[in-house]
C-alpha cells in the first residue's frame, strides 16, 4: 500500500468532480474504480442507506467488494456500518483478529477481505452511506489514506446532491431524502438507547432497526415513539 501521491489525488478528484451531475450511475462507478486505481487496493464499494436506515450495495469494483457490502447489509454490522452509524472514519487493520464484528468475519475472510477502511458519505453534513476499500492482507491505515478516501466520499456526496436537486437520482432519490429528513431523530433515539441500556452505538442502532422490522414500522417512526414515550413501541395487534 503506497502513500497517496497528492498530485495524482488532486488530478483524480478534479476529473471526477467535473463528472458530477451527468450520469449518476456512471459517475459513482467511475469514482469507485478511481479509488481502486489510486489506492492500489483489492476492491472498493459504495453503500447507501434505504428508508429503513439499512445500508445497501450501490456500486462495487468486484465480486469480493459486493460480498463485503451485502453481508454487512444483512447482519447490520461491520466497519462500513460503523462508519455510517458513528459518522466517522473506521479502520480495520486485520479482520482475522479484530473482535468488533464477529457476524461478518467469516464472509469477509472467505473473500480475502482482511483490512478495511470505511468513511461516511454525507449530504448536508448528514451521513447517507459509506465508501470503503479493502486489501487482502493486514494493513495499518494511516491518516493520509483516511483523508484521501474521505475526499473521494465528498465527491460522491456532491454528485448525489447535484442529482437529487436535479431530480436525476432515480431509485436513490426517495431513500436519500428519507435519510436527510429523519437522520437527526434516529441519531437522538440511538443516543437515548445508549444511555438507557448502556449500549454501544452499533448495538443501539441495531436494536432500533430490529424493533422497526419486528413492528413493521419505519425506523424513524420507532425513533420518534421512543423519544416521545421513553419506550420502544409494542407489537402491532
């Protein structure tokens, strides 16, 4: 894993920024491919939150990247989910020994996903997804790599914002707008559960999401009920 060449980074970002607002799918795919080339990693991918605040695969550079994203979507845990929930850069140097996400470890290693770097993708400072890269061996991600990937995530955020404003986001439009409208109330509910039940942010988020699924409600509805009553909603009768 080389140090990121600042000149190449600037040139790549300039070219990608110029493509924002053209074709959303092509622009996102080009960004994911550019990340692989510049970082010389094994794979890269993009996940975006849906109406249930669950991350879903949008773009991936290869099969392993897609598998890495899909297992995180299914289990609700992993470095990319943590980057989204915590709204910060998440680094995993070696998934073989990292104890944080046991539910995804086997699937990651089955596809040689060993070291992962995930950063949030934001719209109006609100996290709506994650951009991630991985390599097939242990690697300590340094600050320059985290900063560079975050700048690519900013390009994706700008591309999504432009497409959304121009009503060109297609199927992504509804889930992006939902994330923007309800992320604050969901974050407050997660914080409430963390304090009330002494949970970590990922566990509190998964409890909120699991309750929404079990009650056949949207996550934002469950979050609002919790904040208004101090309790999770009862099952529907």
